[in-house]
């Protein structure tokens, strides 16, 4: 199963929702897909979806999914780590009117540089990363020793505080 979440931000994220639905329609994605679409205007035709879900539902979808695709919000990115999964992150971008600025892009780039996530900048690249997911994640560390985790969390906290 593939789980996609766009969070609760009040701007649309049609670019991601439409692309996943198209891949399901063309049978590029053959497994089940559940989309949490938020305020997206595009309504999926080939995937199961809900506008909003509870944290408990999000946790359950994250636990049982093979691939988790998320926007660039820290809460949504961190949840897959709980289950030792590498998220595919598609940060919202201001040029598509998905957010007010590009802070999600900056945050995702930091995580990508630290070998924590797969970041998608161009939505057309997502097909390759989904179909070759295992290839791309085999070199990404899913578990870290306590020292590295603490160092990573401190760096992450600094970035979040700088963004605020």
C-alpha cells in the first residue's frame, strides 16, 4: 500500500494528488493507494481518499504502508521514521500556490543532504522513485545509533527554530 498525506495547510496540493491518481489510472501504481487530500481541489478518481484524517488514522496508514509520500511538513515527515521507513517528500512550493513561501523546500533539502528522505522537486520524477523505491532506499539509513540521532535532532531543531 502507498499512503499519501498533504497535511492540513489550507492551500491546495493538486500537483501531487493529480500525479498519483494519474499513475494509478495508468497502472504504473498497481498496489492500493490512500490519499489524505486536505484542501486540494482535484478529487481523485482512481484512489481511495479523504479530505482529513485523525492522527490515529495517519499513524495506522504509516504503519501498514510500504511507501509513504508526504508534503514537507515536519510532523508528516517524522512519522514514517517511527516505523523505520524512508518517506518520499514532495515539498509544497510557493510558485504553484501551494504555500506562502518555500520553507518546506529548505527543510526537505536539509533532510535529503543528511540522507534521511527522498526529496522530489520535479513532480515528473516521482514515478521513478515509486517504481524503484527499494533501490533508492537501500542506502538510506533507517536506524541510527543514539549519538547520531541526537546530533540529527539538534540540527533539525535549529533549522525549525530558524524558520520560525
